[in-house]
């Protein structure tokens, strides 16, 4: 099975070469598809266990990504169901059926993103001032759609330390002709009174309707609440983490200290070259990648099924994931 491919995609996800829940889920699913296609297994059981180990390796690349886990689990479930339903079929037939199913998942993700863009654009008033955080492909698509519909939103992107994904958002929006500004994260408090809405993406949504998204999202939600600014989240239902229904706490990824310490102003010149100052002994650097915004601070989720409240979302998502009828 294409282990190398799986390993390198897992590495790209872990290093944020591939970032954002949707891109991560797609990259992981494509890696699993390629791994399945290349499998040399002669029987269905071996094929399934190969698929399972590839899926585990991919799922472990970033801990706070239920969209990836849901897409991988969907493939595994399909594979098992197919083996049970057709025990005498050749591995080649199983592979072909799985491939078709995975194509279907990928197509569904694109359709969902398109629907979210349409539903989200409806929420945007002409000329609205919108504050956004980090880089969400779902949100970017929606803002560009609003622009194409003639809404001409004015979007302010927060830089999103330490890895500055907000700059990526700013570039994509500016390239698409959206009126865009870029601001440092700590300006959020002073910018908030001038905003009509805050729009963010999602990495995970819990059974209680809480949102896990890029660190700083919770602060924005509190500020929005204080200034009576609408706080919305663009999220495909695949972001729901079904395990939280059974008491699992969504893990918050802790990333490397080097991302925070970096080589910003705390760098010194040495022989004409910039050199990062060493981290002082005993200094602990905190770098949680995500935080949790409680459901009560979220105005609505914009999903492929339309605008839903945080209380409604878990039930709707459970139906989509076929956890209930
Ligand atoms: C990205 C992030 C995004 C969500 C949603 O964090 O928090 O808001 O993943 O993205 P990171 P999308 O850069 O650490 O992956 O809408 O593309 O799924």
C-alpha cells in the first residue's frame, strides 16, 4: 500500500503545508484513496487492515480535525459494509467500489462548500464591515460569492499569530477584488465597535454546539457579544465530532514553541546575520492552536443545510453522519 504517500501527506498536514480543516480532510481522503488503489493485498481482510493503518496515520497528523476523521471513518465503514455484503468479491471490485464512494464524498464536500457560500452570502448586508480570523477556505469562498453578488463586503482580516494564516486570507480576498484590510490580532478590541459582523470558520463542533476554531476565536466572540456584533460561523456538518456525544473532550492541539518564539523583534544581529535569541532557560511557551467558543456566544452556524442554531446543529449533523435517522 502507498505508505510513502500517506506518510508525506501526514507530514504536510502536521507542518501546516496543508492547513484548514477542509483542505486537510480532502488531502487525507485523497491519500487514503491512492493508498487503496496501490494496495497489493490479495484478500479483503488484508486490504481493510492496510486501509485502517493508513487512516490512523493520517488521522493522527493533527488531533483537532474531526472533518478529516469523519471522512476517513466514512471510507472505512463503507469498506467494511461492502466486505460483509459481498464476501466473495475480488479485492479489485472492492477497490473500485471504494473509489466510487470516496469520489462521492469529495463531490459532497464541494457541493457543501458551494451551498455554505450561498447561504452565508445571504447573511451579508451590502457594504457590511466583517471581521475574520485565520484562514478558512469555506469562508473565503463565501466572501468572494458575496462580492460577486454585488454585496461589496469590507473585510478586515486578523493576522493570526503565530503562523499568520490571516495574511493568506487577505491575499486571496484582495486578489478576488474584495475590499480587504489586514490588522494585527491585538487590534480586535478597538476594531470591534466598527464591525457589523464577525465571521469565522470551524475545526470542530461539539455535541453541545460549542465551536473549536483557531486560537483567538473565543476572544472575538466575547468582544462581539459585548458590542452586540453578530458572530457567525461557516461550518460544514462534517466538522461535528460525534465522539463528544459520548463525553469526549475535543483535544486542543499544542504546537511547537518555535512557532511562537520565531525570529521577530527578539532577534539579534551576529556577523551581519539575524540570529534568533535563545529561549530563556525556564521560560514556558504556550502555543495552543485552537480554543473553544461556547455555544451561547455563537449567533448561528451557516451550514450546507442553511442557517442553524448551535442547539440544532448536533442533531442535524448526526443525521448527516448517519448516526441517527
Ligand atoms: C485553520 C482554521 C480554520 C478552520 C476552517 O487552522 O482554524 O478556521 O480550519 O477552515 P489551521 P476550512 O491553519 O491551524 O489549520 O473552512 O477551510 O475548513
